[in-house]
């Protein structure tokens, strides 16, 4: 490891000197020169930090890069972006690759001495701001600023969660080796069969390409935001995996099933202005209180944030039907129109593939009944299947991209039966429709929305429109949830 030994204070001095400078400015060893002949070279930011800031060549060995005061330390140069959901907050640009899965070696490893944990136990994270909504060529990384660094060590809770995940992967591979004469033929199952069980990590790419362990994007985002000052609420209790959450949900259901929203508001001491005029956000507030939290939203709680859990309330009729469709998230047209992004690298894939959905089920006594009379049924947790993601979700992503990239977006005036333009009575504006995929033909579809129908804040291909959201049919959610047991 010649040239890789450092004192911590020496590293801190080197990195302090490059903060808030661009990667191009600190590239004293002209690492960016290789982008002239190889414009799509990967890992250029990490190469600059290693070779021009710290002064050593890169390698691909399965051991940490540095030895800092006698401690093996893994160096990770990580891209961060400003969040479009939360103002003035950074988020991870992508998952963090850790090390190769190596099926023929992992079956003989124990977590404390594994190559995986040896890479993660002590890390030096260097953050650069990827200040572009679209994919850029390697040379353009020279304009990105270095915004921070930290010596990161996972606490005991995080270590237990990582151990739990890693052992799932190892045990899955051991089972394959013990069951099949040619275990290599079964490796294709690795990423898909464990996806909905792994909390902090995943494995990518898929076989036949050799997969690597990665920290999920939302886990890296949590590390980033904590470094830059964001504080999340800690819950009491121990949550090492999804089963622990399931057990808590079961316990809550045993106590609170059949209580009305009004009953729950009283029980958990939630303050409201008018019990007969509740907003839908009250359901999320109730979930937080049920888990013993004080925050307003689930994503403000450490466990839910790190586990990538998205809370949704589902209200059903007495007959068991879904009363309405579900809005998921706003479309980032800059990203969706980036022709260099593959589907598996997109935000919509990340949303559906790398999150668990915790549904709080309610039953309404009648369509006209105030929300406070809805009755709590229980919880169901699920993740979307790879088949659904590759068929229904990919379809919508490709259709929207095609409409935008091929300049085929069309705005049409909506007409009455008499053939006259339909006027919005509140604002006096003419109602129009844009040829995005609609719910009539799709399970996943696009629908616009806003607080003021006269204000169109989005503009795509010269067409002004409301903010556009990805939605999913309520009937499909019910059908899907009917296959999932109550927790």
C-alpha cells in the first residue's frame, strides 16, 4: 500500500484546502486530460480526488484505499444534488457501489471479517455537487464543486441492519450452492428475489454481469443530509429489518383496529381545528403517533427514511373497493427528457424498485361521510414486483420521454357535447388536455394538478401546464393489496 498511508490531520488539511473549489481547479495532475480521448470515462471525480488531491493512483483491489493512523479506510467520492422536493437540502445522486458480491468467496465469510464490512467499517466520504439535472460528459465534471467531506462510521444500529442484509445475501447464495449442481445457473435470481427484503443494500447490475453490493440511494441520502446538518427523529425500540416494522404494525392493529379517525385523534392527542373538516394529511400524522414519533411526516423519522418506507393511506368502501386513485410524485421533466439515462437509473425506477410502501387501511361508512368517521382496519406492507415495474412503469416512462423528445406533445381544448370550449367556472379559463398517458388506458398514468387552476407553473416543449404527477389506479392498488395479508 505504498503511498496510501496518511495521518488524519494531514488528510483533513488537504481536503480543507479544496473545499468549495471545482474538480477542475484542484486537478493539478491533469487527470481530466484523459477525457479528451475518452469523453464517457467513468469515475473521473474519484480519480481527481485520489490522484490530484491525495496524490496516489487508483486501483480495483477488494480492500480499503487508505490507511489513516493505522486504520484501513475506504475512500468514496460521492455526487450530491440539490433536492427538488425539499428546499436547500442535498440528496445522493445515486446508490453507492461498495464491493463485488463474489459468490464463490462470500459463502466462506462471516460478516465481521467480510470484504463487504471491511470496506464499510471506516470510510472517508468526499462530496461533490453534481450541478446538472441531465447526464454530462466526463470533461464537464471539471465545473462541479467539492462541497464537503467526512470520516464516516456506522453506529451499532446501522451495523446490525447492514449485517442482517449481508447475511441474507450470503445465506441465499449458500442455499443455492447446497441445492443445485450448477449454482451459477441460479445467480440470476439474486437481485430480484431479495429486492423486497433488503433494507440498506442491493446488488447490481443483474447477472450475467457480475453484481456488486451497493448502499441504496435513500441510505446514502440520509448520510449526506445528516452530514450537512439535517436531523431526523429517533424512535424508541429496535428496528433491524422489515419484520420488526411488521411486528410493530401488528401490535398497533391489535390495539387500534376498528377505531375511527376521530377516536385515534383523541387517543394520540393530535390537535385539529375542526374534526369535521380534516385534510388527508391527518392519516400520516396518526401513523407517526402510533409509532411513538413527534414529527409531522414519516420522512422526518430516521428509521422510515433509512428503510425507504413510503406511507400511504388507503380508504376503501364497505364493499372493499378503492375510493380514489393515488398520487405518487411530481415528474422532473429535465431528468425524464435526458436521453442518456437508462430506465434502471431513473428516479421513477428508484421510486418503485427501492421503496417499501406501508399502507394504512381505512373503511369509510359512506361516500359522503366526513373523514373523521373512517374506521381504521390495519396495515399492509408491500413492494411492487419487477414484472410490474418492467411492464407498466417502464411503459409510462418511455411514452412520456418519447412525447417530449420527439416533440409530439399536443394541448387540446376540451369541448362540451355541443362542441363549445369548456370553461372553468371558478377562474374563467378554458379547460385543456395534454396527450400524456391517461388512466383510461394505463394502470400507471400522468395527471396534472395545482392549488390554482389559473396558474400553470410547468412548461414543456413550449406548452404551459400544471405540475404533472405520476399516479396509480386505485382499483389496481386494491387488487394488489388483496393479495397481501394484514400485518
